[in-house]
C-alpha cells in the first residue's frame, strides 16, 4: 500500500519565516525553547508534566511500559476519571460559576453551562444511563449534531466508565449501523432531527433505519431538538432524553475510578479498506496529552474563551472542544451553525460578541473566507484574538498569510497542527511562544516526539526530499489498538517500517512529507487510498464500492482533486455495455454515495469515460486521475496500457 504511487508530490514552497509577535511571547504558556532539550534528556519522564495537569485517584507507578511494544502502556498503575477531571475538580477549585460551555445554536439561540451546571447535567445523564442498564465498559454510540447534549453524553459515559463511540451526525444509516455493529454497541443516543441548510432534517428516521439492521437489541435515547418543527413518535426501547433526565433530577453519580489504560472512547475513521477502523483511546494518556497540547500549543488558559470550529463528531472536536479545554477548566465555545449563515461574517460576529481569545479552524474554511473577502472580518472587532490555529489539511502560504493579516491582524501566531485520529493530539506544530513560523510548513515535531521522513526502505531521506512520515517514539496520546483487533492495528500502522526482531517500532502515518534543513516538516498528503475532504477522512474504496452498486456501472475510481477551494471527491466511472451515462445516472451515483456514507462523501463531479486508465498489470492509475482532477501537469504516463483514454478523460473532466 505504501508504494501506491510513491510519495513524490508537489507542494508549494513554504513562505519566509516569521517571528511570533512579542506581545504573544511575553505571556505564552510555554516560552522557553529549552523545553525541547529537556524533553530529550528526560524522556519518557518528561511526560510527567502532562500527567501533572490532571488529578489522579491513584498515582501511576511507571510513566511508560514498553515491554509489549507496539502496545505501549502510559502512566501504568495510575487511576483517574475523565469526567471528574473535566468537572468536579474545577468546582472544588472554586470555579463553579465559571462558564464551561458556551453554545451558539443554528437559529441564533445561545446557552451557557457553568461548570456547576454542566456537572449537574452530566450527573443526571450518567444516572440515566445506569438505569437503562449501561455498565462499565459497555460501548455507548452517540450520534448527535453540535448541541450541548453531545458533550454531556460523552462526559456521562466517561463518568461511569462506559466508552463512547461518537458517530458524526451527518453519516448515513448504513455507516451508523456498521459502526454500531463493529463495536457491538447496544445503546444509542441520538435526536429527532436538526436544521440542515435551513430545513428540518429527520435524524431519528435515519437512526431507526440503522438500528433495524444491527444484530443486537438497541436501547435508544432521543433528544428533542426540534420540538413542534418535527414531531416524532417513540417506539419500543426508545426513550425521551428530557423525560429520563427529569426522573433523575439532582442525582449524583460517583465517578468510576478507571485504570489509566482503560478505554475512554472509540472513534471510527476511514482506512484503506472499506471497513472503518475503531481507534481506541485511553483514559490517562489521552487526557494528559490533550490537556498538555491544549496548554502548550493552543496556549489556552482557564480564563480564556476558546473556540474550535470543528464538529465534535470527529477527533478534533473530541480532543480540542471537549477533553483538552474542559480538563484545563476553560470556556469552550460550541457552534452548531454554518460559516456563512445568516451571512458570511457569522464567525467574526461570534468572535466579536464573545471576545474569543483563541480560534482554531480548518484550511478549507480559511480558503472560503479568503474568497469571500476581507470586508467580512474587517467589519468586526477581532482584537480579543491572541492565537490562531489550523488543522486537518495542509495550509498553503497564501491563505496562511490572509488568516495572519485579516483575522489575526498580524498580532496572533498561527499554529499549523499536524496530527490524526490515531495520534489523539498534536504531533507536528510550532510551539507558538518559542518557534518561528514558516507559512506552509507545519513545523518541527513537538518536544518528546520523534518524527522522521523515510524512503521505502525506512531510511531517513535528505532534507528537501519527500518520503513517508513516520514516528519513532511513542507518546501518551497515541491510540493503543483498533477495536477490531490488535493484528489489524499492527498491520495498519507498525508493519511497514518496524523491525520487530531488533525491537524497533516505527509508526507509519500514511502521509507523505518532507523536512527542511531547520527541521520543519511540510505535509504533502496521504499516500494510501484515503482522501481528506474538509478535514474529514474518506476511504476511496468505501465510496467506490457504493458507486459499483449503481446499476449500469462497470468500473469506478475515486480520487481527491485539489484546487483553490480545497479537496473534493471526483468519481471516474465507466459503464456496462454502453449503458446510458447521462445526468440521471450521475444523480443516482451521487445519491447512492450520500446514502451509503453521507453528504460529506458526495462527489463534486462524476466523470464518465469509456475506460479507466490502467497500468499494464491492470491497476487503475489513480495518481494520473488525481492530477487530472487537480488540473495539474500530468506525471509519467508511460506505464499506461491505454494512454489513448487520457485526453478523453481530461476533456470530460473540464466539461463537467
Ligand atoms: C489526516 C488525519 C488532525 C485531526 C483532523 C483530521 C491530514 C491533519 C494536517 C495538517 C496537513 C493534515 C493528514 C492526516 N492532516 N492535519 N496540519 N497539515 N495535513 O484527522 O481524520 O484522522 O485525518 O489529516 O493527511 O493523516 P483525521
């Protein structure tokens, strides 16, 4: 899989380095560059600093146990509860009236939960889950849009030691069912519906369809988000959230003391095969790592109003809307709406009104802001901002500069944070109070991490050359295994570059990258069959197999095409016996993909071609299709068996 088309992809050269603004450095949480050497010298004990940000029920005996690598154990022997760390201890510290969650709804509603109020809501729902029969280690699936009940349900699960598996609310019934099945999950928390592009979307119907197809019996809790706008009926084994919680008013649930290595949650992500991977994160290492990176990289302080605009349905929201910020006791803003509704200044209006200190978003959004024009941020007072973040995709120097000037007013450092569902938290990024920024390059690995760019043989490549991004040392936030099994975990991440006989374990990220003389890493994108759309990871195989279900389709290849507005899904399709390749078929393909995976996987274009480009050995040459979709110069086509189709495909892509 590594060798698909090699890691040699183009990327824009990084812009010139910039010092972080001195006003920022003076107050930064981490401002001393010695932290890099200290972590080297003290590794792995350096990670005690992360653990020290938490309160432990029982102290750990060892920072790291590596005798069973690559199954590492962090903070072994320690015990703690994540919900206690995100709630109770802040009350004890006299911060009960401090805002924990600041929620901005889609219809202009807003709601604040103080730490005390969040504590009460979480306890009541934890008691509810218990009454429904949820026991320690039972997996609870949560499929909710960006409403407060989502983090409440997560923390309630954490309180009773039941791992949550949050499934992005926009995924299809099939995708939800597959994830519930894989985790053998018997509990689902969902809602009647939510507003999508102004319309009331029926989420419950989707959840009902999913529940019908799973093997096990499922108990469902339904949050009434829409009320009269979308009346719903509860069936057998379905309960109303409010009613249940009301019956447990004032209930208190003792936080269950969990082993540091006990599973905190599962998060499904796309891999190279159609089968999603259930990434397992633990209680101690994950929480310590997200708290540490929120403190050191995002520079969050308890008094801040912090806003990450991701969806909690993905890892970014887990780590940097819920766990990291709440562990630090800050105010985390949660936004349900879109970036351009009611107008294109919506985000800046929210920053202005709430005096947001730290703002963290994705390059796709930044590119859209840039296209809309600087008049939108300029119409608001953004002077409260202290730091800006970017995550999910590479950010090119131009949007970087735009973000720096028009949102940050050249007074806020930008952290371009590279990480993955599997890493739990940031891995490659500048420390904003220490490092120079190089627009277009994410930065050096964080203190204590060891990232290297290697070739096919696993040898480190020269600065400037591209290769595979690998991690050569474990870190507390790392995934521990895949829920589907340890073997798949080793196969997917550790097999390619490790030398088990020498007990040398190397984690392969699936990304290509290059590093400059100064140690700054530029990410070049995935080298496996995964595409990244707006920070959402999609498996090309999963989309292709959906398309192949459409009658009349003979072959399909899906690639990510990257242009000014980010990466989009392009589907190249050939039909059976010249079946009609018309607009109806194109629509059927699009709706089948939406039904199988969800609207996020919707192909931007469906391009019909008489044949797909193939190598002599019959492999579809996706790299070529990617170049065509991205309107880039085509690489070497000499390996093609049917070079004559290239012109046809190019023309057809441009016509779309
Ligand atoms: C993939 C992981 C990180 C949480 C959100 C996505 C890409 C992530 C960057 C960045 C360039 C990035 C990589 C990575 N990616 N951050 N700063 N620069 N690429 O999590 O769904 O697990 O996807 O996102 O390709 O492998 P994910």
